[in-house]
C-alpha cells in the first residue's frame, strides 16, 4: 500500500494532517507528484518535510519556476508568489547557506517523470509531464485525450489541476460520483488525478490525496486548520489575499 500526494503549495498545516492520516493508516511508502512549493506561506518547511518523508518526488511546474525562472504562462499573482518563494528558499539571509543549497539540490534531484513497477508518475500529463493541464472538461476533447492516452502504457498518476478524479476511455469521473473508490481493470489505460493537499479546487476545501494498493484507488479527504494558513498568507505582502480566500471554498 502506498500514498500519493500532490500540490502541497507551501501549506504546512494541510501537509501535516495528511501525513498524520497516512501514518495512522500504517503506510510508509509516500510518493509526491510535485508543486510542493508556490502560492502558500511555508515553502521551506514543506520541502524539508517532503524530503524527510517521501520515497519519490517528481518535478512540478512551481519547482521548475523556482529553479529556472518564472515562465510567461504564470499569472501575475502566481508570478509574484513564486518570486517571493524563490527568495525565501534560496536567498534567505537568515539561514545557513548549506541549508539553502541542500534545498536547491533536493529540487534539482526531482525527476520530470518516473515509472516504477508498471506505474507512471507525472505532475502534469504523460505528454508534457511538468506543464500540461488535463482538466475535467478536456474529457470531451477527443483529439487531446487521444494524444495523451497514446502516451499511456497503463496506469498514470498526476496532479497539477488540483481537481481529483479519473480519466478513462469513456470520460472523466469525480471521486464523489464513485464513492471515492476506483477498481482498476486488467489492461486498462487510466489517468488518475490524485487531487491537491494544499489548495483543492473542486469545491471541497479539505486536503485531498489517495491510497493505492496496486488494484484499488481510494481518495481521502482530511480537514485541516484553513484559517491558520489564511492568516499566514495575509501576513505576507507578496502573497495575494486571493490565495488565502480561495482555500476556504476549495476553488
């Protein structure tokens, strides 16, 4: 049994309750699908915790932006947040240089994609592992989905959109429409979005992640202290208040 988490986005309060839930289940194997940082108020703490817990971490577009520079596709508020995040993580004069360098090297070690025991892991999509969004509405775009599924061998787990669910040959299904559980079929191609720990966008503000035993996927939702994270965001001028406000509604 393993747990798969994604899109923590510097939300330490959410990450801690998710890891507590994982520990309560007795799961030791934790995979992270990227975007540990960005948007939220505690990037250093989140990255350090992921480093100590996760067996695999793949590269998210926010780690990529910290390391390589902000791409033009970032919105103004996302750009401002990642610029603050980069300074906080890599240029903070209050920390020892070796700590900052260790974080840089840890992020540089993230693979763009990974495949272990017949299962693929990416942040965005099999076609563009770091940046491509696969939204629920894309299930109706036959050309796009055909191109993505042509890259699938069988099972692939992703994040990036912050919207949990599963894409199959017949469309997209949200976990709430399948009792938060999906049984994988033989020779089936599926793209599974594990949801977001730190910034859900499916209308449910609770932190989201999945457990996976090789046959069964279970989405789990965990309540956390949203207001604590909101207050920390409000206290940082470089982080737009909207990044806090949206947490309350999971949008």
